[in-house]
């Protein structure tokens, strides 16, 4: 049974979430909260759908790759972002057929390109399971035991949900563990690329324009979902047939005006609106500086390796793009947190809360230990956080170390009962892990990965004395300068010279071995990663206890803050399907500067330099010169709208989400946010927070007039 405190907390939060919503357009709303939104006001601004009709759109919206998308035809055609589809575009590109540079069009379904690293998820249902989860915990548990109990309860619910093998299920927490939901998905495992414009359109402006306004990027692509002939969700096969969505969205050419109502349905990543000062302090002063440092180091390795090698430039294009985006995001986050003084505002708020508690003994009794408790667990986290992050960097930034880590970890986990394994190593996930063992070969370049590992070891030697990685210290033995560099180079050369992980068939054999069998191979890379994992496991258990602590303490802080301020709440984004509504609107970032809400095709031509990332294709320039706009020009602008701004609350993962008008028609595709509101993961500002979206008319214009993809247009319901 849940504790009396947790049951009372649940009742309070349910009340909060049903009666005390924030005003305005802030919030990425769960679909069971639609009935609490100001629908009358939304209808007065242009919404024509009921809450039930919005809810029923959920099966048209998909989670795909790192972003979102929408079904736009009865034949499983998906409209998403060019940068969401970029992995598929890059993986199929060669010097002879460079789809990054030239774009790609399949004129028949037989010509569509398999995208093996992509799955599509469609939300079928979701239900609250808070009681089922919290009845597994009690007040006598340690924080680690609490974490384990919640994990076990979640796995049991997922196993029961997936027992017929036809759906994919996940348990997610809401409001930092205050509520829990079980989501049920269709998982479509055969996804193919249909049409993508060249990067000079889909990625126009590159990293220079990334997160910036005004923007002129045609960030869209079309993909398609396939299933087996019997309708089951099968792996890729030439015999598969297009998936038949129960709902798909029409695309509008009617346009919009500034002030028009619009809404977004998608799968935003993660937001952190209710975090304490201790969390903000960690991110501002430790995490983001580290992210920036590591991204710069990774980019230096990749750029150096590929700058004079066109083949490697193609192979690394997706990684470089992703790293540049992550770097700019981290820089913007850090700058924004400092500029807005969010940390100090959190500290002031918590000081005032503490003062309030001291003046109200009944509240002091209930909540007086919460902030000190949070401070204590964060103090503990600081003792190992940098070491833990550096270990994760090894597994993430080096391809071979990452593959080896999966082999080693699975070699350990497979000896346990399925319900006792880490979630990602349960049987339900092993086929995907095995597939990654194969598909990773396409982008693997051993000489560059060797340089990447040298960089990582060098960075690890800079850790504070009390957080050193023992497996790294054994390499350098206290050496510094050139002597240290030589020791690292020699070690990595020996490591790569005595491993078979880079050979796909050998890698697949290793994947089927236990940890004892792996160690018997005397593979140097296996042994090194096994040493890293031994140290990582100790820290992982500590971090699980930290998670167990904050999922007990954060809900209490949220409750206490609510009882103090009676302020409204909505759930943070957590990669589940969300609804957000807003307005098409420009903004003023600083004194005497006012940005318009829309950009046009003539603006694309004005940015043309003839060089990347502002190299406008000749075909596009000719269409503009001929004013060959077809039916896609805006009658007021007398031009093709390219990108537009909305006040939508969004975050990473929202990319590719359809921007929908009040009638339920797509008017654009979300793909970015503006630099001035980079910290919107932590705080929403109606005056500055903007989503950047590609206009549906530009999507259709490029597909039709530039791409000649009439076969794609024929599938669409164009209004």
C-alpha cells in the first residue's frame, strides 16, 4: 500500500492539476488534461474542434527517430523534419549518390530507401497507474530500495501490458514522480525514406542560422511506415505493405495571419520547470560547461578527420550536425540561465518558502525537511558526478567503446532473470540492441575512433583527484605533458590492435557470450571496457539512490510550494504525446528591434552566397526568377512563405510536430526555437518564447515545383 503521506499527496496534486492551471499559452499538456483548458477562449480565437476531436487526432501523430511527425496519407506517409530524417539520408549517401547534397526522391514505393535505425511509435492508449506503482513503496525503505521497488513495479506493469506481443508499453512518471502513467504504443519497425530535399534547402543556413530568427530553412522530409501483409509490425521485408493509419491529417494552403490560432501535437523531450536551485546550480555550473567542452572536443576530432576526405564528410555528417546542434543548445542554455538569473530567483524563492514555513508550524512540520533533504542528496551527487559523466562520455562518444559496452553489459545482464535486468537489457529490447551491432558498421571508422578514444582518455586525466577513473590512471601512471600523450597513444594503439570488436561478425559472436566467456577471449578492448563498467556500476547504484531520493522529495516540494503560493501546475514534458496551443506572432528581442512573424522565398534568395550553408540551388533561383509559384504563394505577401513563428511551448523532440490550424489541418511543421528563449526548458516567457516552423506551402512548393514529386502530392489531402 502507498504510505498515508503519499496517498494524501496524490489527492492534493490531482486537485491541483484539475483546477489550478496557468493562464496563457504555457504548458505542454497531456491529452487527458484537454478538458481543463480554456476551450471557449480558444474557440473565440479560431479553434473549431472539440476536446474529443483533438484527442482523436492522437493516432495521426507519431514519434519517429529523435523527433515527431504526422501521417498525411492513407498509405502511411509521414511528414517530419529534414533533420529528423537526416540519419537515413546520410546513411544511404555515397560519393556516387550523395543524397545529402542532391536530395532524394522515390518515384515508386519500390524505390523507397529502408531506414534501419528508425522506428515509428503511435500512441494507442494511456492510463494512470499511480496506485499500482506507489503501493510498492513504504516509509521504511532506503532511497535505493525505493528506486528498485518502483522499477520492479513498472516492469511488471509493462510485462502484463505486452504479454500478447502486439504492442509496446512504457511506464512514465509525471511531476517528478507524483503520478505515473502506462502508455501503450504501436511500434512500426519498417520505416523508409520517400522524399527529402537537398541539404541546401532542408538544412539551409546550417549551424549559423540554427536557433536563430529570421530563418529560411525548408526543414521537411517524407518517410513511410510499413507492416507485414497481415498487418503485424514486422522487421523490414520487401513483402511488407504500407501501414494504414486510422487517422491522417490534411494539409492546408489557405495560410494564416499574424494572431491566428494554431496548435501542435507531438512528442516533446524533457522540460524542468519545477526543479530546485540545487538542480539549476548543477546544470549551470557543472553540466552545461562540461557539455560544451566535450562537444567542442568531439567536433574537433570529426572535423579534422573529414575536412580533406569527402567520403568521411558524408559518413560523419549526421554526427557533426547533431553535435553542432547540441553545442549551440548548451551554449544558449548556459547563456540564458545566467542572463535570466534563474538560479538566484530559485534561491530567493526557496528562502522565502523557508521563511514562510518558519512562520507556520503546521507547514514546517510537513515540509521543513524537504529542502535540507534535497541539499543533502545533491551534496552527495557532487562527490561523483564528474566521474560518472566522464564514464558515460566514453560509452557515448567512442563508437567502438560504446559497442563494446553494450556487449559487456549484456554479457553481465543475460545471466539474470529478465525482470531483474536493467530495463534496456530486458528481452523485449535485445533485438534492437543486436540490430545496432550490425547497422553501426556503416558509420564506423576505426582510425577516427582511435583518435576519439585518445581525446577521451586525455579528458579523463583532468578529473579532480577525488573522482579519478582508476582504469585511466593505470594508463598514465601520473605522467604529464608529452610523456602522458605518448602513454595514451601507445595504450590506445595496443587496445585497437588487439580487439575484434570492429569486425561485425566477431562482434555478433561476442554479443551472444556471457561476461566470463568474453573475458576468456583476452580482447584488450573488452577488458578495458569491463574495467570501466566495474567503476560505473558502483556510481550507477549511487545514482539510483539519488533518483529514489528526489522522487520522494521533489513531489513534496511541489506540494509545499503549491500550498504556499496556490500557483498552477502542468506536467513537464517527458517524451510522451502532448498538446500545446498558441498564436502566430512575431517578437521583440531587445530595444528597438521587432521581428516579423514570417519569412519568404525572396528572403532565401537574399541570403544566397553561392557557398554552404547559404548556397541556393540553381533550380530554386530559376523558379523565383520566373515567379513560378503555382498555387502556393500567399496573396498578401505575393511570395511563398518559408518559415513562421508561433508562441507554442515546445522543446527538443517537438521537431517534426505538425502545426495545425483550428480546423485540424496542417499549416506547418515545427523544427526549432529562437535563441532568446533557449532556456524555455526551465521557464516559459510569452513575450520571447517562439517555435520556428516551416510553412506547409513551402513544403508543397518544394515538393512540387522543385522536386517534381507528383507521386507524393497525389497521396496528400491538400485543402
